[in-house]
């Protein structure tokens, strides 16, 4: 018996010693050396676009059936397919709308122009079948030169708005240019050629013209005070048409498309996970939510991307909208989506930035989201419900702590600047109370990741550092070590750290995908259109 007790005591001591020795031998988060592997900025990346509709003249048989036209004036445009181009012309005043697809207020619409002559306008019409409501965005041209960009919203009873939304860019060497005519004439990019791109943003829009180099901003508008295109009723009934209006002239079109696109930048990168926080590694790929960027708030869109972490083959897989059962599909962002294996459904927390479309009526808050359908692919809508976390709070990361038997959310709350706080509840979608924080440092992109079996908290900051905190008490535990961080002296540093530990067999143990905060040039007013993406491998 004594021999057995001595053996048992020795075994316990040995196990404790082995466990402590193992912990001491494991790499801690601040000891990981991250080395930058690649960087790219996706700007309306054609290879990434998810097609919704297309008018392709080279593949039309039966134009009148495939793409029926509506004429609004007595004078009718001549519409013909010539080779691989659609040619529309008229020698007297005419207005024509050529159907090409359904309607999505978060899609990117593109006209690939071949030629443009005479005097008129070209753009897009969104309307119901009976034309009780019309939403028109057009570029005005004369002698192949861009003259103006206009927004017109009409109902049967009235014209709600008919105004210029032209964005005047200062010509090089002509600082202070205020005249549309002078600014346009000084810029070769103002010739009506190449691509006319309309990025719809739910409650706003931006119009671009691209011939060479980056797409140039030529128009922008916020229109939610006139019409809410996020309305499910409008989304299900509106259709899209190529719109042309002539005094006289001719336009040649190579192609018209509607697609879910990468926008002008990406941000708010969050790995999709399981309920316990482990990253979802499916088909050999990591899965991420990212906000597809437009202009400011509330103009961004929740995108889903996948990545083989051994290479830089980032792929747009889908977009997610959110239904609060109020007749709107909302473009919330900064979401954390997870698959709950016990409940066998997709859940998550998102940030209600769409409230900024109606700031006098709605408050920013966190929302609990859920879907039985896999929301990673194509066009998805998740149910969204408020759960009592209201205020200037964002960037949530949720997990179920199997040891504590609690749901915990690490998030950023405004305490004289955004600071990380930890919330806790018995239930995933209600009853949260703060258990630690706020931390002393500015925080953004807060996340919880398991490193060598232990949870740690990560946060970007305004200090040129990515902070590491202990879990769940948020004590400082060092800074992330990076070769070439995703910022420099002229850009902001409040990025999203996304440290993921990979299984055995990979050529490196850790991956991190981050973004920068360089805004897209030419946008006016509030502009949070960043950024480029940066891939890091860690050992």
C-alpha cells in the first residue's frame, strides 16, 4: 500500500512537472515572428466578381426577347447588334431603357463603352415593371466628353430629385479648380470611354469612370432621404436597365454587367470559426468575413472570402445581408460568424452600422445573427436581433468557453476612444455583463485566438502596435512582432490582427491576414474606403 501511495505521489508530481515544462517550452504570442509574404488591393477585381446579370452582345440571339427595350419619347432609338457590340443611335430626341437583369442595391453595375458620340446621357435605370418608381443614374456627354453626372428619382406623382451629383476633381497643377467645365477639360480621364462603374451602397452610391489606371470618382450621392432601396419589396420587384437619352448621337457598348464585387478596398477581417473559437478550416481553406468598402458609413457590405493560407489566393465567395424583420435587408459589417456544432446552425454577432442611414431614428448596437443556410456562398440573408448591447460599441468576437461554460464577447467600446472590454453570458444571444476592461490602450479589431491551447486577446491600436492581452481578464501580455507591419508614417495603424494557429503539417504554424487604412482617392466627405490586404506567416 505504501509503495502504491509513493508511486501515485511520484506520478502526480511528474505530471505537474511535465505540464509546466511543456508550457515553458511552448511559444508565447509575443514570441512569434510574423514575416510579410504578400500585399494586394482589390479594386473592382473582375476575377473576383460574382455575376448577377449580363448583357453580352456577342452572345445574343433574339435581342427583343432576351433584352427588351422600352421607349419613352415619340422618337425611338435604333438598337442593333453589330459584331460583338450593341449599337444604339438616334438622330432626334429619344429615351430608351434596355432590360438586362434584376436589382440588388448592393451590387456593382458596369457599362463597358466602345464608343460615344453626339449629345446625350448613358447610365442605369432601376424601376418596377409598371414604372411607378424610377431611380436613374446617368453620365451626361457631349462630343465624347463627360459633362455631368445626374441622379433622378421619380414616382408617378412627382420627380423627387433631379440633380447633379458630379464630383469635381482638381486638375494637376490647377489647385482650387471649382468649375466642372475647367476640371473636366483638363483631365483626359473625363473622355467617355472605358468603363462606367456604378457602385450601389444601399443608402448611397459612387460613380466611377475608368479608362487607364484606377477608376476615377465622377459622382456620389446619399439618397436615403428620398427612397430606401434596401426595402425587400423594392429589391424583389425592381429591375435593371441600360438607360440612354439622346439629343442626337450614337453609343457602342461592349458589355453591361451587374455583379457582387470587391469594391475599392477591404477591411474588418475576421476568421469564421466554430463556437469554441477554433478557426473553420474547410476544403484546406480559411474563411473570413471582411467589409467590402464603398465610401463612408453606412455604405459598406459584409463580404465572405476564403484563403489557402500557404499561398495568397484570396477569393470572394459571397456577401451577407441582415434581416431585422422590419422590411429591409441591411448591410451590417464587422461581423463574427461561427458554426455552432451543437445547435447545427450558423450564428454570430454583427455591428449595426446601418443605423447611420437613419441616424435620427436608429441607434448603433450589436446584433445577434443566425441562419440554418450556410451563409458563406453567393447572396445570403441572416436573421438579426438586438440583444441589449446598445451604444458606440463595435468589432465583436464571440466564443463559448468550454471550461467556464460561458459565452464571452471581446469587443471595443467608446470610453474616451475605443477600448477593449470583455462581456459574459450564460446564453449566446442575451444577458451579457462586462467582466473586464476597458483596457488603457486604444483598441480596434479585437479578437480571441487559441495559441498552443490557451486563449489570448489581440487588438490593433492607434499607437503603431498590436497589443496582446490575457484572457479573460485583459492584462497586457506584450505586442505582436511583425516584419513590415501594414502601416507606415503616413497611414493609420488601427488594423485588425487575425492570428490563426494552423494544424501540424503546414510549413509554418501561424498565419495572419491584415489590412491597411489608405483611403481611396477622389471621394468627398467622410471616407473610410481602406484598404489593401497583407498576408503574414509566423514561426
